[in-house]
């Protein structure tokens, strides 16, 4: 069961579906091999709030991808797309350089090292940053430039009630307006307003084709987590 975090809402009466799932898994585990996947932040909350009384026999944490795995993923996809890549020498600013000085990123190895560091090994984030760094220079040729880091000023200017909405979505991985209102005990109208505001700001994206569920934007993913942790709204 992928995205099992959708059976839970962080509220007083929000555990019913989760408890039913746990009961189902344990009552049929002798005949059915269950693999249940949770968002890291949801699982951490459930694990702590339920006193670890979940009865799952084995837990596996999916680690961040290594640099070479990120590189292989992107290059294999590009090979199937049939584009020729051109990596130019890229000048890295002082803020983004590990040494604190201007740094020259040469060819593909330096680029993918930087991509891995900026994505923290998250393949979804790395893919989004990769796409943002491409420009078409020929019929089947792409130039690879230096991707832009998201603007963090917007995050620092968000009001507390909107930040609470962002933290709730992060903890659940994705929420609808109705669910967000229930989690935070807010009017649904304000929940819809907050979702639309965060969507227009680029901090959220639509999770499904119907556009009823929202999740964190890959572009701002790392900056959003960093902000929420610094404000003590997210724990892992």
C-alpha cells in the first residue's frame, strides 16, 4: 500500500482508518505479505503518539540516494529522450560554494556533485532542479546551466497561520482543503485561501489530476523543511 499516510489525520478522531489498517495487516499477515509505505514525518508522529504499538514486524528506512545514483537516473532518462548534452564551465557563487569563495564547476562531474548536494539525495528534487537547468540550443541538443536556488525571502515573510498550513501538509505529505481545515481546526474557506496562496507562490503543487490534493513543491522542498525546522514546526 503506497502512501499509507493518507489513512491518518493529525487530530483527536483522526486515527480510525490507521487503526483499522493495522488490525487488517495483523489479522491477515499469516497469508498476505504486506508492504505499507508511509511518509517519514507521518510515520515519526504515529510511532511516537501511539507508543510504538503498531505491530509492524519490520521497518525499513529508505535512505537518500547517493550522488552516482542521482547521476545514473538522470543520464539514463536523458539517453532515452535522445538529447545530446553540453556541460559548460559554471561559476558558483560564494553563497553556494563549500569553500565560501567563487568556485568553478567543471563539466558533468562537478555539476552532478552540486545537484546531489542541493537536492540532499532526493531524486524528485534532483529531477526538478535538473529540468530547470536545461536550455535548448539545437534540434536535439541541450545546454546544461547552473540551476537557480529558490528564493527563501518569501518563506521568511509568511504569517504564522499560513506556516501552520505548510507544516501540516509536510507532515501528511499531501492534504485536501477539507482535511487541512480538520487538522488545524480552521474554517474551510481559510484553508482553501491558504492552499491557493501557497500554490501561487510556488511552495505547493497539485498532487492529483483533479487538483483537490496539494503537496510540497520539489523546487522549494529543502528550503521549506529548513524553515519549518528552524521555527520548531517540524520534527524528525
